């Protein structure tokens, strides 16, 4: 929930509390000043602050009339404020749902064009990949608890990357071919509000720059290979976590997209979109 929505909810809560207090004060006041029953006083309070004013009940004492004037001045603004903020919350919630749908669509494009293929490449460099493959055997029977369990397992997974010169060339060529899409994704305002995706894109873009700016990827010293290994490891860890969240989202929302994602699971030894 964004800060703007939090402000609206806080303002709505404050005005609603003020309205409740006014209703209580108004009800008690009319009972004392006008001698009305509880339900008559409550009814009179509601029709007064809502500006309905049917006229079937009206103040007959001077104190009651003064009280009505005060209640109208304070109550109408508070009542309209509650209505206005409630309407704003509904509209903002709709906009938030649309924004989230757009964000998830963009994340889907990322995994379709970059994420899944890149995760398949760098996962093959993981010395502990066999263990991870076993844990990431996601299927259609998975529940939310299964995904939560996998996320906890990933927190303790040792991303043991073993790179060689040819590995770097494969990564270099893949990322260089996705350069334009990476730039477009980084410029997207919706993604900028999603911190974990932004961190992932920046990590990928940094790795791409590291590889592209080197005149050659052969004969690199061990110190430089160690540096690049850490860059790859950072991307690998962030990308894996986002992939799990994306798979959970598809499982819950789009079963047909989830089916294809299962058949192209980057941790699977045999990837095939063909249904068998």
C-alpha cells in the first residue's frame, strides 16, 4: 500500500471517529435538551448532519435550536468529509488494482523475454544446482504454504557459482541481446515503485556493463573472475527469489500461464513447451 493511500485511510479514520463522536454527542444532547427518546434523538442527529431534514422532528426549545446550529456547522463538514474520503478510497483501490495488474504484466514480460532464459543459464553454473533442482520441482498441486517453504529454503541456499571464460561469453551475449529491453524496463515508472524488481534490474544491468566494458573476456586474472562471480551471484540470488514470487502469482491468478511456466522451469534438466 503506497503512502498516498495510507494518508487517505488515516484521514478517513480520523473523520469517521469524529463523526461517531458527533453522533453520540448529538443523540445525548437531543435527549437532554428536547426530551426525545434514544431512537428519536439518534434519528434527529442523522437527518441533521446528513442535511436530509425531513421536518417530522424539529427543536422546540431555544437551547435545542442553538444545539442544532452547532451540530449542523460541525456535523455537515465531518459527514461530507467521511463520504468524500470513502469514495476516494474506493477509486484509489481500483487504481491500485489496475496498477498492480500492469506491474505484474510487465514482470511477466521480463521473465518471458529475459528472466527465465537467464536463470536457466546461470543456474547451470551453480555447483549446488542438484539440490536446488529438487526443491524447485513446482507442480500444479502446490499451495501457498509450499511456496513459502521454498522461499525459506532459498534464504539458506549457498549460491556457489563456478564460472569459466566460456561461461562469461554466454552471459555477455545473452545480456547484450537484451540491452534495449533492459533499458525500457528500467525506465518504466511502475517498476520503479517495486524495489525488489528494481534492485534485480540494476544488478543485471551492472553485470552487463561489467562484461561489455572489458575488451576481452579471455585471460582474466583470478581477482577479476572473483569480482564477476560475486556480480553473477547477486543476480542469481535476486532473480531466483523473484522467479518464485512470479510462479506463485501465476499459480494463483493465471493457471494457463502457470502451466507453460512449469514446462519451461529454468531449474529443470529438460525444458520443453510441448505438453506430454
